[in-house]
C-alpha cells in the first residue's frame, strides 16, 4: 500500500496544529457517492477524471491517523467536505476564530473579517484576514 498521501496529509496536519495551536480541530471528508449537486446539475463533475486508485487506497489509513490524534472526522452522505467546512464556518465564526485548510480556491467566498483560511500549498501559507 502506498503511503505518500498519508505522509503528506499528516505532515500538513502536524504543521497546522503546531503553528496555529487551535483550541478545536475537525477534519471534513468527502463522503463516497453522489452529492445533492448531482441531482441538480446532471453534468456535475462529468469531465473530472477520477483520482488514481493509489490515492483512494490511502484513505482508510489517513482516517486512522486522524482518529489517532483524537480529531473528529465529519463526512455527511450527499455532501462534500467543502459543504461541511462552509457550514461549520458560518455556524462558529461569530463566537470563535475560524481557520480552515483546503486546496479548493472556491472556498475563498467564505473568508470574512471573522474567518481566515490556510491553504496547504507546499506546507501552507497563512493568508491574512
């Protein structure tokens, strides 16, 4: 079983935990299967290529790493991780400083005065609020 994705994920998570020192942490994960968007947009992700099988093979081990750190992992059938991030951000940003990590640049619309983002690009770059 390859482990390069597990290693990369773990290193980014450790770096974020060390540098940001969060009071709370959660990992959002894409649930397998279709999302509500597939019902509304028949061509949703129709042209997107599947990730390599070697990546999918590493998901269970990556989830074990998250569990070993006692960090809640949330996945919701019918929703993507980005939907979970958006929901948690809007729910908690009024009473907490919210910092999230994602490679999805479409989440930029969530950045507000109360919320910052961290992009895991070559470890990560903390973007100012």
